[in-house]
C-alpha cells in the first residue's frame, strides 16, 4: 500500500509539472557575470509610481506592494544612485542612474567608465536612435536628446505625465507615459509632437514589430497594438503586470513582473504561442538575434532563453535589483539598481 501511494504521488507530481507553463531546464547555481562599478549617488525627490525610496521597485498589483531591491537594508548613497536603464550607441553602453539625475557611459570594449552627464529628474528609460541617445525623465515629464560623442543635451522635448519607456519605428520615437496612460509620438529628426494616443493603465515597455507599436500596460494586464498612425488595432490579454516587450522575428515577447513568466505572442494577430516560467520579477527583455534575455528583478538574475522552445538555457547571477538588459552585438549588460553596478557577459 505504501509503495502504491508513493507511485500515485509521483504520478501526481509529474502531472502537475506537465501542466506548469513553459519549459524549465534543470539548473545548477547561476553563472557569474563581470561587474563594473558606477559612480556614487545621492537621493532625489519625487512620488510618481515610477520610483520610490527603493527605486523603480514600487509596483502595484491591486494594492500597494513594494519590492525592496536592497533586501530591506537601510539605504546608502550608492544604492540610491539607482542605475536602471541601458542602451548601446555602437561604442558605449549608456546607463540612466535615476536618483542622481544623470546618465553614465561605459565603453563596451573594456568596461571603462567614460563620463557621467546631467539630465532631467528621475531618468528611467534610454534609447539609442537616429544618431542620439534619448533619455526619458519620469519626474520632469520630458525626454532629452543627447549627443553620444560629448554627452551634451542637444534638445529637450515635452512628453506626457511620467515618461518611462521608448520604441523607435525607424522614423519616429514613441514614448510610454506611465501616469497619463498614453503614448507620445515624436519625429526623431525634429522632435515635433505627432500625437498622443490612449492605451491601457500604466504603459511600461514598448516595441516596434510587424509595422506596429506594442505597449505593455502594467496595471491593465494587457498589451495594446497601435498602428503607426496611433490607432488601436487590438488589445490582448496577458499575464500579471506586463513590464517589458521585445520583438523577435514575427513574434513579440512580453514579461510579467508578478506572473514570473514571459508570453510569446504572434505579432500579426496576438495569438499566445506559449507562456514560459522565468523567475521572480520578470522585467526587462531583449532579443540578441539568437536568444532572448530576461531580467528577473526579485531573483537578481538574468536568464537566457531559446525563443523556439521557451527553454531556459542558462541563468546568470547579476547584482541586486536589476530591471533592464541591453545588447551590444557581443555582450549583454544589466544595470543593478540595488548596488550601483552594471553586470555583463558574452551573449553567445
């Protein structure tokens, strides 16, 4: 009887595992990454949901839920620098440190810090497009166009309330406005405002795919698909607290912060082709041309996934509290908001 009970229990566990979303590969301990220190920081004020005294970690899911990237430890100046966003300009990785109101550039070839430059209040998103680095300043309600050679601000443009995400369609810059629940379209060449378009609640990540803009609505648990004219083409239900979006061929991938998963959507019609378990606090996501990389903020890891199967290939240990990931053509880079560093590893 005991033997039969054990067989039944094993069968039940296997059945449950078979129904679990996604494909998980047996893992050893997370692999290490190189870690580059950034400059120290100080606090800056502000109360928008894009950041708190613990950084971008304040995310609400049907109530006030705070995730502390420093494990409840007393804040220190370095922690409060809050490196959050990253982008690559062809030579340098640029990192937005939200609590110092600045951006830092790191030479991708050798990890040398090559300058820190002031921007607006609470920079939380970066994009390299049309020859410039674009910076979204959450509390200034604007975006800045930065000369990557000098770090000088070339122009400043008004955005909506709480700008915090970017996409580039080849001609225009799209900005997710977290507080006003809309996206703004700017002409990359001139900064002219070409329209503001309503989406879901707290738009976060954006991606350009299939001649459309995909928007992750963090509080609505949906993804909005916009035409390049700004019309809503469709709205797709997705997992809990969608955060990041990445284009991959004919598909779009969406990370779910509280769902601990990523979903693979067919860009043409939004059909869900699979939902895959990744880790706690699934946030930033990028496609390197071969594999997907997903930051898990709660686990302080980044996972490398096969897009064909959703299988986790490797898990890497980052610094504390990462939110985004960038790819430079050779390495992936992960800013660590909880200990003021950026981690890197060779992608393939």
